[in-house]
């Protein structure tokens, strides 16, 4: 990952005030992140009450670019934007071939002339940076190979609802040091909590991201290869698939390497009775997590999935100045 990218991911406080996009959690200060989460709680309560009179996106359109498919990302963004009065347009891999049929900078400038906001779920992180650079409307990162900020905002919202607060909690991620872990690290560079990533040797998260998050001096951050020790005293045990999209050819090999990192009941017992289980889904039951754990009373994976929509609604309200 280039130095320029890291300069962007860890922006100075002065630069943060002018942002119109939502690309990395660390682009924002603590007060802004907590304000967005408070707004998510407020708008969620309104929607849950059945009130459909709050229509801040009335007359607005959103272009949703998907080079990487997803049920949760598409449905949560499209439903959320629609419930708040807007219209969302799905653009799949065959509709837009970024960098192949048309240059990303041209796509960004054209879509900006039709739409009020752009959401993109892509493979290469540079694609989201290029979209944001050339778009004249807000761009939201729906996922890249580097990070997944909307998911972690939904996770933070879920922890606040179930644990009572995010600050000071112990979140233990067990599995591959992937884009989810990078987003947790970026959040930990803004809001103080204890984050532990337990992963097999050779599957640790990006070193520069770990170092930058630790240097921020906000949170206690640990990277370990011992899941049993890691989960002790956890408020949340978090898992994800061992082989993400684009890594499926490695799935059999990863199952061997990761077998000690399955979240089963014995691992949850080590975490203690207060620990919640979280997973960003889709889950491979019987692989990274057992059916028993994902269906247990302390599993909050489905409230977590629902909160994608509520967190994203608040993000969209923020970038559109609503």
C-alpha cells in the first residue's frame, strides 16, 4: 500500500472539516463519529415506530456501483434510501466495468451529473479513492479490499445498543486479518476501546495500519496468534469468513491453517458469560463459527445485520448535510 494512500487514510484534523465523502472511519474525529451513531439511533427509532413522514432524501437519487456483489449492502442501502424518500439505482458489474470499458474518473464525473450521492462496493481501494477524487457529489465506501467502514459503523451501533457503550469495551476479532480488521483498527484510532485481532501466523492485518492505529494512542490494540488467550474477558467475540470473495481457491488450504480459530462454544465459554457474538455475514456455519454459537441467545448477528441500514442512513444524512 502506497504512502499516499496512508497519508489519505490518516488525515490531519484540519483536513477533516472539509470532507464530503465517507471512505474511512479515521477520516473523522470522535465527536463526528459519535454524532453519526446518535443520529442512527434516532432515525432507527423513528422508522421502528412506523412513522414514514421523515423524507430528507425526497427528490434525490443515489447511484450504487457494485463490482463486488452483496445482498446486505445492496438491500440495506437501497431500502434505507427509499424509506427516507430517495431513489437508488443499482449498477452491477455488467452495467459499469470501471477501468475497463470506461475510466473511473469519467464514470465519477458522469454519475455526479445525474445523482446526488454515489455508493460503491469495489475490489481495489484505489477505485474508491479515484471515484471520490473526481466526483462532485458525496461518495460512500460500501467496501473495498482494504476496508469496510459502513459495516464497522453498524457494528459500533450494535455494541452501543447491547453492551451499553463502545468506549472501554473489549472487542476480540478471531480469524483472517482482513478489511474488517482494518476498519476496526481505524475506528480504534478515533474512539478508545480494547481491540484484539487473533489470527494465524502469516494472516495478520496490514502492518502499517496496525502501527498507525497504535501510534494514535487512543486504544489498546493487540495482534496475537492465540485465540483462547485473546477472548478472555471479551465483551464481543467477532468472526468473519476465512476466505473472502476472490480467495475461494485458497479455501481448502485456509480451513487447515485456521482450524484452531473456529468460534465454537468452548471458545465462547472462555470469553465468559457476558460476551456477545458478532459476525458481519455471510457466515459459513461449521467453518469459522459453529451453528450452536450463531444461534445462541448471546448472538447478535441479526440485529447487527439490520443495523447496516440504520448506520448507513445516518452516514448518508451526514454527507448530504441533512
